[in-house]
C-alpha cells in the first residue's frame, strides 16, 4: 500500500499498512475479567455506586524496539504496547471534585477541576527534601499526574466541570520500569476526565495533551514517542511515527517467520527520570550538534533539531563536530537508518534481522548516546546471550528500569530463567531486591489506550 507523499521523502520503500477500524481486536489477554471485577468493586465502594457504572481506562505500557532517543529530534521511531500497564477505574463524581486512591501509594488525593492548576518545577538533585523519607515524597506527589491532566485540558481551553472518583493501579512489578509508565498514567487521567465530561478527543490531540503534562507541567524535555505508542498502537502491528511531521502508520507483517514473545527484564534501579540530569543534557547536546550542522550548511535560521539537517550535510560536516556532539549526531542518523531497515524486516516477518537491528540500536545508545549505567549494560549483554533471543536493548533513558528483548516464543521460559540466574551473578545486591517471580516477565503485544464500559 502507498505511503503518503510527505512520509515517502523519509522512507526509501513502501510497507504493508494495517487499516484500522477503530475497534479492539479479539483475543487480548489483558486486563483479565478478575482484574476488572476487582477494580470495579473497589471504585463501587469508594463512590457508593453500582459496579456496572464503573468505567475502566486501560493504558498499556510501551516498548520502543527501534528509534531510541531520537523522537525529541524529530526522528522516525517505532513502538508497540504490551499487555501490562495502568488500569484506572472511575465514575464521574457529579461535581468538580476529583477523589483518587492508588494501588501503589498510600493516601487519598483530592483536587477540584474548577481550580486553576500551575506547572510544577523540576526538583533539582541538590535541593533539600522536606522529608527524609522517599516513600513519603512519593505518597505526597503521586496525584500530580492528575493535576497535570487537569492543567493540560485547562490550558488548551477545555471547560472541565466534572471530576472523577477513581482508583488507579499499575501492573505488579512494573514500578519505575522504563516502559513509559509516566505517559501511561497521564493518558489514563486524560481519558478519564474526557469521558466524565463527554469530550470526544482524537488520539492525535491527546498525544499533544500528554506532552503538555510531561513537558510543560513537569518540565521534562522528552519527545512524543511514549504517548504516541500508547494512544496509536494496534494489536499485532508495529507503530511507526514520524516525529517531525507527526504522521504515523501501523505496519502488520505479511507473515511472521517465527512466533515471538517480549521479555521484560528488570534491573532493580528505581531513580526517577526527572531526578537525573543526564537525559536533559543529552537533548541539549543533540540540539547543539544540530545548530552547528545547520550553520555549516547555510541553514542557521532553521530550528536546531537534527531532523532539519539533511543527511548529505551531516556526512559533509560531521568531521568538524566536537567529539561529544559527533557521537550524539551519529546516534541520531544511524538510528534513523536502523528504523527504516527495521520496518522493512518487520513487514517481511524477518524477526532475526529485526532483532539484530534492535541490538545494534542498544549498542549505539551505549556508545554514541552514552546512556545506560553498568547494571543495565550488564543486563543487556545477558539478554543477548539468552537462548532464542532475536535482539535486546534497554528501555527508556537507560538510567533505571529494565531491558526488553524479542524472543522466540518456544524459548521464552528458558530465556527468562537464564536471564534471572545470570543477572543474580552479575548484580547480586540489585537482583536480590527483585521478586524472583517478576524479575523477568514474559509479555505479548497489546492495543491502544481505551475506556471500557460494562455492557
């Protein structure tokens, strides 16, 4: 099928595009009926309403097989959701009040949608905390994503008059996982508030509103990959997003040569991204490289993003970049090439080639983007040695969380056992903090975020 003209300028070949119908595919394994029943029971008790009145937002986590760390530079990225994530059971409150409880954090959050919300500045590492208890900090702040969702809708001119009474919970064992849990939470609150206020907002607009939560409300300098994957993905497809044009395509393989599972292997590191300056530094370094290359090629008036640098100009002037900036630019341009090759491999069902490109992406993230810490690098290397693994990389910014891998479905259990055992040898202290039953989780692909109502 044909790729639209504006995307073809960035893609050298054509792919099989899945035609979306707007309905969920049958056979999704998550959430199960027991999870939904339990969630509706909790919200029913909170709100004094019947369980069948409870709506549930399903907001899955995402993985990024290829296209790591280039979305903020307008690059081409790939993503898919997995059958784990955020569940938010809720009912419209009938007034402006928002009342929330969490399966992960204690306390109750109460806000009002008729109160103006203001951005929350990033807390610097050097600042003193009001409390010595990190858990208390988390318990006090977990409601900020709901405030951020109210802020996003308010700041874009929506009249939000009705709040929600809700209970939010993430898949067990996935805290601070590096699988875009923050974007999944933000999307969940947006969808709940929109549903309660009878707002029909297309996914492409909600991508922007969740970006507002992350960039404007929290001050995080990331791109739109996470929310795009969560809001646009479809079961069985690879989501391809051009972060410069904001166009996306869903690519379904003609025929997979092998069946696959997705391994999520946890490191035990739990630092929050906004508390680590490394990610924002790298974004600034990419922009410095773009500024230099644009000026060298006579395009200094263009915005300093690497997507605005022609590949020919990069090849001509890359030798003049400072070594650090040269690495960042090399990661961007080589990763864009890997994405395009990876889309071709996926479309043809060649998981071996697809996996090799994922692993090469992981290596470039380490060598050129220089993210990832020792435990995650070790976990990445262990996954590459695991039986049946097609390819692996660490997820997120590489400063915490997990690694992901595509694995032959017939070897998934064996590979998971191998990774658990080898990581325990490499990082006994971190591995001992993990639940052995959830240190490595075998996942499948999922669908996009959605609101479920009991029929």
